[in-house]
C-alpha cells in the first residue's frame, strides 16, 4: 500500500505556514520565560529536539547555521568541566552541579531547530520586551494588593537577575519591529519596576550603567530623539510620566525598607556581631572566609558541589554553623567555581565566558557591543554577591544568549556581518 505524500506545492505551503508559526512560537518561549509556567521550557525544548534531529540526519546543512568556533569552544568547556568532576571524584553524587556546564552544549541544537524562523534573535527580543511589560503590570498589581518584596514565583534575587538579564537583551536592535515593541530603551527601564519590587540591590548597577550610556548617547545626538513635535507625542509622554510617578509611589515602601535593611547590615558588619542571620553582608563575609579556608584542601580540581553546605559550616565559627548550613553556595560565583572545580575549572570557565563575550563583541554591531558591556556589568555585579552559575534558569539564559548571538553573527540579519 502506497502512502500519499504531499505534492511539492503543498509542501511549500506547509513550510511557509511553519515559517510564520514557528516565529510566533519562538517569541512565545521568550515571553513566557519569567512567568511561573513550564511553557518556555517546553517551547525551547521542542526546538532543541528538532535541532538534534537535523544535526543527526542532515549534519552538513545544519552545521552551516552554527558558529563552529563557538561549538568547538562549548564542546571543550563542557567536556573539560565534566572531566574535572570525574577527576575530583564528585560524580555521581554531584550530578546536579556537574551538569550545569552541559547546558551550553545541549542548547546549541536550538539554533538549528529554529531553521524556519527567519530571525530567531529578533523573535527572542520581541518576546522579551512583551514579557517585561507583563511583569511590570503583575508586580504593580501585587504591590497594590499585598505590598512587600515579591519574587514573581521564585526567589526574589533569582527573579531579579533573570529580569535584569532580559532587560539588557531588550536593548538589542531588531528590524523590522512592531510599533508597540519598537527599538526603544523604554522596555529596559520598565524592567526597573519589577526589579525594585523584588528588592534586589545587586542588579541596580547595570541600570545605572545603562542610564549613563543613554544620557551620553542623547547628549552626543543633541537630544534629537526627544523632541516633542505634536499633541500626540505630548499625550504619550504625559501618560508615561504619570505611570512612572505612580510606580515610584507604589514601590517607595519597598525601597525604604531595603535602604533601612542595608544600613542595618552595614552596622551589624562593623560591630562584628555574632548574629549573622540578621545581616546579608556579614553572612557573605563569613562564607567567603570559610571558602578561602576550604579551597586549599582541593585547590586544583576542587571538591564538587555535593555536601558543600556542611563543609562551609565546618570551616565557620560555631555560632555561624547553624545559619550557614542551609546554603549550598557561598554568594560569589568565583569562589563557587573554585570550590567545585578548583583553579583549573575557574580558568576554564573564565576562558569560555571571555571567548563568548569577545566573539559577540568583535563580530557584532554597535548595539551588540554596548549589550555585551552591560551584560558583563550585570554578570560581575550580581555574580560577586550571589550564586550565579548554580541555578538552572541563570545558566539557560547565558546559553541562549551565547548561541543566539554567535549564530546571528553569521548573517541572520543586516546589522550583523556576514561570515563565510
């Protein structure tokens, strides 16, 4: 029995339909990334599976969509990290922490699976911009009804990092862009609303850096982009200013509380209080000292992440052990990496991140260069005070950022240089 296959014209119509549909689905994945649902993971997971299929059965054509140097660097990084965990004897108990570097490798097929999306980076940016608006509205609604610090379905610090990360992504220029999601810095500053509601201070430096950058750009352009020439423009800016004033009024109690908390933490730290549970700063100082004491036991290849909380507590003063026993990290991504994979792992991680950021910066346009610098500022400001690379969503964000931007550099869209 012969099965009827679609004609060439029918297949063409199907592919054209898929081209329109896949783009919207890809944007939906970005839109849902920070909402408390598994939709985003499912969407991107489908594209990853399709990419694996294409790489397996059509490797020659599929590899053309990828930056091969990035693929080789990712392969070296992921396998190197896994080899270190084998050498330090932390596997299989440490499977969770050891698997994080594999994310970068596993997400690479996504760029191939999105072959019918005309510009995956554009769809990701547009979905991100829409998602930031929804988060701001959601945060303001919760503030009105409940008040207090809010984590948008997860830990407040983790949520704030993801929001700030996508706020930086929203600054990328995409062409063409719908009028409501056009290339404006507005979405970057809208993200400040949920950031302030989350009450996380370590991501604020990236917004300060972005503001300085934008003010400098405006001064250099003689404020041409800010001239209001008609009543419609005046009305739009009036509404935006009213929304900004209302948002500031709503989040003022959270800001006041976080300022008082910061003053208290500084006072507790200066007084060398034994009750570190009341001070985030002093807790970190004790953790960092314990980490520095623990690192010499396994300096080259580390000890893995399994059981790290007990080890940190063991190297802490007796009055801190109960408080520090609940942490599986030391609030510093450099020290976390040294503890897990030693100085060899740290050099491997810094080398990989340095390669990725440098490759995106060198091959990208002006907007991309600015984006890389802001992403570096966010990585440092948050990573030096929090657990950056031991959270699934954080690692997934970096993996998506690296693969989408390095692949875009191969000529997906005009702002990027064509690479042979």
